[in-house]
C-alpha cells in the first residue's frame, strides 16, 4: 500500500489496529514507515519510538584494583576464616566478624574496591 497517498491519521489508525490484533511486527513496520513519510506527525513519531527495536549499550566498568589479590588472599586464607565474614582490600584483611552487621563501620570506611564476603 502506498501510505504517501493517505493522510498520516490513517496510518496511525492502521498502527492502532495492528496493535489491537496482536500484530506487533506489522505495527512496528508501519510506525517506521510513518516516521519516514511524516516525520513531523507527533503520533507517528511516538509510535516509531515506542515500537522500535531495543538498543543495548554496553558500558565498560573499570575493574576494581586489587581484586585479584583479594581473591588470592581468600583462596589461601579461607580455612582460617571458615564461616566468618571478611573484608579484604588488595590482598589485605581489613576486618573479620561472625555477622555482617558487625562489619558495618569497617565496610563504611573501606577503600573503593574492597571485597566483602562470607568464607564458606
């Protein structure tokens, strides 16, 4: 169908009908066509945005410094702290307790990247 020969309101109605019938891929296709043919039509612009394919953006998070050292410390020292909560930063033990709640102060003052875990 040549949608350029029809008013944008008819295309918007066709999108609404497609959605009401559960034909989401047709509605998405029509909305993209509508945004190309009638870029200033608000309803078609909103439909195109709402029905467009999702965009996934990956944002790299810098690796916490010293995490490998802290993991190595836990592997080496785990038998001594079985069942305990520990706070480790760059391979150095900052605190140990039976309950996580007991480490609140230490965790609050720990440098960024400190590892908090229960040794199992």
